């Protein structure tokens, strides 16, 4: 029987009623006691330890956290730490939980990370909809200030840190790291061209590290238990644990923190109880709405970020697994995702701005019986101008990864359900012709 | 369609415009489509390719703005880099191998264009841009043949006005962000921005706040589709019916280069041309739309003579005879000093020279002044070391004294702002907050009339001493900066004499690194002063005495002694000492600060000869009107504030019988017994080069071929000349057009012959001014009064604005008194209420408005307004003017 391995979710399970409160976190989770050890180690040693732990970013891209920190140019100050809590990827709800349930773990991680990269200002960019999380996190920050864990000379270390909670205004693309920086500066959340990368010129054109909430929440435990402990968990280059948000047609949807290397089957059928109502699975999305879909035949593959990319042609992304049962219309799912991306495209790059709504309009027709047999190929054809090659890991003609995300579900349709869809489009066309319907729908209201 | 066909489409960017680069550590060798080129390392790939003849299509990238990489049209393949790269954001590195036409690149370009057209309406037949549209052209050259988009397109209400002159069609917009970036990055008026998301992204203004920028018209020019259109040009012409010529704007003394376009002998458009040392492609809206006044119905185009019952049409011989007779009679009966000539600052250099020769060489009067007591003394302007506009970029500091460049020299303001953005500290010395204050590193405030006080401290600091004043803040900013200190020097206020400004100039001129840009605003005022339309001076920046032998050798003689300036001329006229007054393209009733004096002078003077485009210039006192051609109707040259002589071009044929002012001077001279022997503009230019020392070497051949004009004196600036010609692509508006001379072909042998082996030095040493100017007296402050500052604003009741319908529609006309909020509240009135304003000279009623930029104790009077104003209130002999302001109750 598959088991969870709680690391960042351990304390909130132990004290479900008050895990977010300062006194409780101090008394039962030894909150902020990892700071002393961190200050004793010194910044270089922390960066070294995080690199050795193999910790990889848990927001989606899976870039080596310690490696990212090491890219900061030497001797250039000020530097900034920005913590990405914009969690906009559909079906992802892990940072939501971490913020509401264990804000002190996050604040402690922020202090250690800021110290490691020698930043005296840190920002937590929190998704605007997380009202309760914002209240609790702000309370946690206030408590930390009140007890000397934030502000000047933290714990007598000589290290100063100002930590600011900033709430977003409801925009998916603010979750992209450069989009987040633009938004934080008061501009529209439009991603920026790279280079320069944020490590060189990020917030206010200063060297900046952007990390996900779950990544930062892990840092105190690597300091407490050591890099070897963390590196000892997981599989291959996917070390440690991750929280997977399992949703859709399963018996027990929810967040599950598991050691990487477990199989999808153990997670979905074991922990989440399998497809609900005894139905069979049709397909599942393995890593957030942006990731290409998988079929039941892939359930025995391991939760391994590199394996997902190289062998399954998808990604573990934000760790959001959505399961669809046999009654699902994949075309309808695809249209709903397309509608999301058409709505959330920031409008900066031409292929994404125009392509995302074109995809949505075509899919809307297809879903509503107005499709033509050539429409799937049309989608793939103009879609390849957003994602050259149409093969994961995706190339892109856009600045940020929202571009390829608009096509990943279409690629999946083609990969797994092509015959079914083309047959349906031919049927629809034949029926329309027989009814002498010649008009084409006006499309969806976006 | 092949790309070769586009290359012949006269896109200016296609014109090879190669700056040779010597190999060295800063040079990279790049291979573009198999062609190896040497380019500056770190330059952007798209620019490098363009400079070497490979046009990479683009929509969002603009040479004068930072890259954003939005449109994704400029994707290229760079060997060794994964995927396609946007060439607008890729700096070149040594050994880079680039393919701009590979199958992958072609596919990406096809794809981007297909996306751009998804929501773009196909209303090209009714679109202003149709025929000169980058999207249209590039679709033809790089795009797919037809669209696969069968869905409904995006719809918006169209067009919507976003300012008085700019209309926005959001359906046509391709969201390249050029306009929004121009507004925030270049103009500093961030009044338009993107709103919405995805394909619903649209350009927006803020609620209830129009895009009222002095520079809004530039966004229309750089829009790569017809999303932004300008109401003055909208639906006036199709691009293929336009005829274009390159000229310089003469609305102010910056001399922005532009392409002047006409159809059916009517001017319809002026587009900025990218002249690197001057305007870099930009124009202000006044310059852009003020071509309209050329076609004003109020223009006089036939000569007129005063007869019983007023002015009546006459023939040229009748009018010229009458004018010559009036001049001859005044000279013969009362001596040369009984003649005065006012104006000439709005004509060409040739006009100014011919009139200087007529007045000083033929009539021998020195009562000549191109300025109307609203500038700085000519000796000071001509005798100070001159900076170039480009010096702003390499300056240690920029000091702005007595001028608001945003109001009087708008494109110079853009250049100052760009220099400030690049890190040059700007010091703003003024009585009140002005256009340069927001980006000034240091703002020094003074009371009206006391500009020399902060300038004295500034001169100390620039000389390396500390003063204990605010000016010390500058010391740290300039400490480790090389380069000149550029002083933009103007007249701080029309409500005070120039004395304080002259004293300030003397203080700054004593600092070795300081050079000046005189902030006189009138179009060709510098050309007029350079060519002798000022008392005590002869053409070519020499005094009467210094140039007597050299100039007199051609002219046959020059005036014996220094004459009167504008104020002196009008005072002498009012006293009856001046019998014949010539108004050369000027109207002292609106431009001279002391209106009662002008009225007395015009009433008292025997004969008023108006040489100009408007018959009513002298308020009904004209006896002879000799109609002149104006800008856009005549060839010639003009000189801008840095001393750059540029060619002015004729685009339309003047209506009626208008004649160039220099020909009129020649005709009058002939009637007075002197044959100028000048038949062509080029002959006048050649005579100027021969006679005027500062113009030595600047003859017609040089002017014709120097693409960016010639900075005077040539001997100091010979290396800066870019020899043309680069033909100008007609009708192209959206790119910075590579600076070109006009399309006149120059034979190869003439070019060789004309290239000076070493430019001739001025035959007479040029005038240098040393200012032992005495400080202006300070007047004790009256705590109950407001001290007046009077200065021009960009729009006002100026003839060029009033006669240009597009500008007149929104230009403020009426006089107003701007005060601080505290003072307004102290007076006890609301904004717009009329108050009684009393000076030592007069009492008038004016509306008062609070303005956050005005400090307490100061009242700002816009000078170019109709109705009661400085003309009534200011006593020109007083050091300052204090006003008592009372409610009417």
C-alpha cells in the first residue's frame, strides 16, 4: 500500500486546528529554530547544501534551486527574493494549502533563503483569491516581526530582512517569473524577454531569485535534516518529496505529499482511491493544465520529472493530476482548457495572443457540432507556429511558456483520440450537409 | 512574391546606409545569409542586418526605442542557438552565423503574419495606411497567400478619438506597443497603455484623460498599421497620389527634418525624418500639423496699395514702385536712419541675406532687427561658444536657464529628456516648475528677474568651488563626468529686460567647459541673426566695424554706426524719427511685448511696408503690402539653434502672385539703383558663402550634397558632414527614414569637384562676446503683490496656430493668469473667475487659474494669448513687474 511521506505537510497534519498560529508553530514545530543553524552555516554553505540536496523548483519547471541561486552575479547588490504564490495553474492547490495551514514554515524558509542569497528584501506574491491565506500569512509575518525574526539584526545575526506580502489581482500570467516581476513593479503582468534573466536583472533591474512557495517551504527541513537526508529520498535526479494535487473523477481528491519515484497508479488508485463510482479511467492530466495528457496504460510510470519528459513526452509541472473517467468528452475538456488560455494570454506575443483565441474558436465549433474533418489538422498546422515541432518538451515562438500550453491539449487530442475525433467531425459534417446547414457558429464569447 | 520585389519597394530601411567599421576589439564579424560583415559588437542583430542590406521584417521594433520582442516577426535562425531567435533582442557576437531566409524562418514568418491577420479587418481600401502599410507590404512579401481563419473576427467600436488629433481603430491594432512605448519612453507622457488580455488586448487612455501629448502625432507615424490615424490627414489622400520632398520644419528653431507631402498642389502631411543629429525622426504636433496655415484663406497673394477706402489690389510694378519710393524718400529726405526694418526671423537664409543687403548695403540703415524684443541681444547669441544638439548626449551636465524647452522647442526637449534618461544630469534654473523639472537632477528656483543669482552659484560649482547653496548638489553629479556643460539659454520672462539673462550668460561663459544652445524660438531667427538682421552686425557673425571692408567690398558700403534694435526702432517711429517702416514677415502687434508702443509707432510712422503673407499684420496701417511665398512654397535654406544650415524645399506652387522675399529685396534694390544680379536661390547661397564670413565654404553645392546640413562655421565642423545624396523613399512614414538630401541627382564629377579639400576659414574673425555685463538690480519684494513671469506656450493665439484648423480647434487663445493655489485662495476666488489685475502701468481684467507648478508670490502669464495681457501690463523699462490682484466684488 502506497504511503505519503509528509515533510512540508507534516505539521499541519499534526495540529490541524492551529498549525498557522505562531505559538503553536513555535511550541510544536520548533518554528524559526532552523534560523540559528542557517546563520551558523553562512550563506555559501546553505547554497551548497541546497545544491547537494538536489532540490528542484516545485512551481512547474523543475529547475535546480541551488543552481538558480548560484547564478546571481557576485558582488552586485541590492538583490531581491520573490516568492511565487500566484498558483494559477488550473487544478493546482498545494500552495493554497501551504499558505493557509503553515505560513510560519514559509516565512522561515524565506528568511533562510534571503540570507543564503544575501537579499535584504523579500516579497511574497500571493494569488489575490487566497483571502484566508493572505490573512494568515500576514499574521505570521507580523508575528515574526514582533518576535524579532524579521526586521533588523535577526536573532543577533546581523542579517536584516524586510518581508512584504503582495496580493495579485487575478491573472494567470503573473505566475510566470518575469510576469510576476512586472506585476510586482506595478506594470501589467507581461513576461519580459530573456536574457537578461532575473538572476542578472530581475525586480527593479536588480539580481533576483524567484522561487515557488513549496520550494521555499522545503528549505527549513533541508537545513534541519541535511542535504543527504533530502537527497536520499526520491528517485534519480528527482529527489525528495512533492505535493500532488489530485482532482477530477477520483474517490478521494486532495493534496498528497509523496516521495518522488512512486508510480501514478500508487498515487491515483492507492492514495486517491481510484476512479469514482467504479468507472474506468479515460485519460489523465499529469502535471497541471499545461501538460500533455496520459492514458491508463501509463499509470505504472514513476513520478520522475526527467522520465516524464523524456519517456512520456509530458511533464510533472505543477504537480496537479486531473483524472477523467470513461464518460468524458476529451474535445470538451480541450475546449475548456483552450478557453482558459485564450482568456489568460497576456496579449504580448502575437502567436499566443491571436493563436489562443483562434484555437478556442475552432474547438468551440468542433464541440458544438460545427466542426469540419480538417479542423484538427488546421489546429495542429497553425498551432505549430506557436509550438514548432509540436513535440514535448515544447519549443516555443513566444516569450513565455503560456504559448506552448495553449497547444498541449490539442497535441494530446491528436495523439490519443485522433480517430475518434475525426470520425465525429465527419459525422457532424454529414449531418449538417443533410440538414443544409451552411452557416458557421459565431463562436464563443470569450 | 519574392523578397527582391520588396527590396525595390522604396522602403527606406532597404536603402543601404552603411557606416564603415574598422576591425578591432569592439568589432564582431557576423555572417548574415552567407555575407560576412564587420559590425559593432553588441549591436542588435536586426539593426546590423538592416545596415548591411538585409531587411528582417518587424512590427514592434523601432530603431529609436528599446526592444520588447512582442510581435515575433523578426525571428531568425542563429547557428548554435536552440530554436529561432528574435533578432530585435539578440546582440551580435563575434563569429555569429545568421540565416534570415531559411525554411524554418519562412514558416515562422508565415505563421506570425497569419496570426496578425486573424483579427485584422480587411478594410484596406478605406484605410489611411493602405498603400504604405507595413502589415500590407510584409504580408505581400513574407506572408501566406490566404487565411485559414473562418471564424468571426474581433469587433470594437471604431474609430474612437483618443486626443484632439488622434483616432484609434482598435480592430486594426496589432498590439505592437510602439505607441504606448513612445508615449512613456520617448515623450514621457504615459497617457496610453494596454488594457484587456489575450486577443481582447487594446490600447487605452485613462478614464476622462485624453492622450493630450505635444508629441501624439509621432504615434500615428510609427503605427505599423492604420490603427492610429490623424484627423488632419484622415481621408485626405491615398499614398500613391502623394508627392514628397524633404525639408525642415520652421515652427521653431530646432529645425526638425521632415518629409513634406502634397497632393493636387495642396500640403496634406508632414512626416518626421530621422536626422540623427537633430530630431531623430520625431516631430511635435505643432510642427506636424502647422502646414495647414500655408493654405489659409487669410493669406494675401496679390500686392496691395493703400488707396482711399483702404487697401486695394495692385500690380507688382505699382506696389514695388510705391515701396521703393517710400524708402528712397525717407533716405533722401531724412537720412538712412529714418528707415527701420523689423522681422525676418520666419523667412529663409536667402531672404534674410537679401534684406540685410538691401537695408544695410543699399539703404545704409542699421535700424534692422529680426527679434521683437522677445529674445536675447544678437551680440550675445552670436558671440557665445555654441554647442550642438548632439553635445547634449555627451555632456557633463545640461543647464536650462530661462527657458521651457517643452513649450518653445519641443523636440529639443525630447533630446534633453533622452540625455537625462541616459544619465546626464539636468539642472533646471527657473522661476517655476516646467517641462524639464520631472527629470531634472537639480532644480534651482529664483524670483522673477533674479536668474543671475542661482546661476552665479552654479558657475562657482562648475568652476570647482562650493557655495553652500542648492547648486552644490550638482558638484557630486558632474564630478567624474567628462564633456561639455551645455547651457540652454533663453529669456526667462518677457516681463523683464534681458539684462539678468545676459548677466547669467556672462557668468556661465566664464566657465571653460560651458557651451550654449540659445533658446530663441522663431523658426529661422538664427539664420536672420547670422545674416545680419540685427543692429550692429553684418552677415556672417561679424560686427559692422570688423566686416566693413570685407562685406563692403561686395555691397559697396555698410552703415556708418550701430543702429536701433526693435524697441529703439518703434520708439523712434513713435517719435516721428522713422519715416518708413518695413515689417518683414512679422506682426509686432502680437509679438512685441509692449503693445501701446507699437500702436503709437504704427500711427505715427509715414509709410508702413508689409512684406509678408498677411495683409492685416500692421493692424490697418499698411500702406504697401508685398505678398511673399512661405515655407513649403519656396526653396532655400534655414539655420537652426545649433547653427546647422539645412535646405528648405518647395512643395507646392504658391497661389496668386506671391514672390520670395529675397526677390522682392532685389526688385526694390534695382529700383533704388543697385543690381543684386541674383536670379536663383543657388546664386544667393553662393553670394552668402562669399560675403558672410561664418558661411565661408557653405555654398550651394555643399548645401545640396550635405545630407544632414552643415554646422557653422564649416571649418570647425567639416568632419561631421555626411555627404549625400541618399534618395528619400516617397510616401514612407512608419520607419525612421534614413536622412537623405533631396532627390536631386548630383553628377559624379560635380561631387568630386565640390568636395572641399580643406574648408576655407572665415576671411574675417568671427565675433566673440565677452560679457562684462552688470548684474540687474534686485527689486524688493512686495508681499502683497505677485511678480510676473511671462513666457510663450506651444499653442496659443499665434498666427500659425490660428490659421491651422486642426490646431486652432483646441489651442487656448485667451489670456489667463496662473498662480499658486495658495495665492488663488488668498485672493478668494475660484478657478476661472475674473479678477482685477493692476500693474504700475495698467489695470485689466483676467481670469485666474491655480496651477501646481507656480510657486507662491509668482504669477505666470502665457505670452501668446489674445486679449489683455503683458502687452498692456508690463512696463518694459522696469526691472520686474509686480501685480496687485483683487476680486471684482
